[in-house]
């Protein structure tokens, strides 16, 4: 069972003239490749899983930004840790 929801907004410092959107798309691809449940929102992406696994995904996202040429990366992260389990739907179902 998942014990965490982690929302991340990744803001890479990109070389002049490059679009940040390509980097963001690559970061989301890292999440997809990790096989965790996630939802993309306009300003952040929220993942569901075990906290340690999700932190590993964040590390891979930052590593991918560096390989694409980002000089540095700001990762704004929000974590909901609930040892007994938590799902994305628990917080959003009443709005759907």
C-alpha cells in the first residue's frame, strides 16, 4: 500500500534560448518510466507510492535535468506521509 503523496514542481535552469517545456516533459517521462501512479497538473505533478521510492524518482528527475544540460534545478516538493496508507483519490474524489 502507498504511504505517501508527493507533489513536485521541477524548475531547471536551462541554457539560453532553450524551452523549459522540453525539460519538464523529460521529467514527467522519468515519472512515467518509474511505474508509479501519478497525475499531471498545471503547476506540479503528484505521485503516489512509498516515500523512499518517490524520493528515488525525484533524484532521477534531477539527474535527467543535468544530462539534458540544466545548470541547476529547483525542485519544489510537497509530501503527505500517512503510514497507514493514502491514495490520490482520497483527496480528490469529491471534486470529480
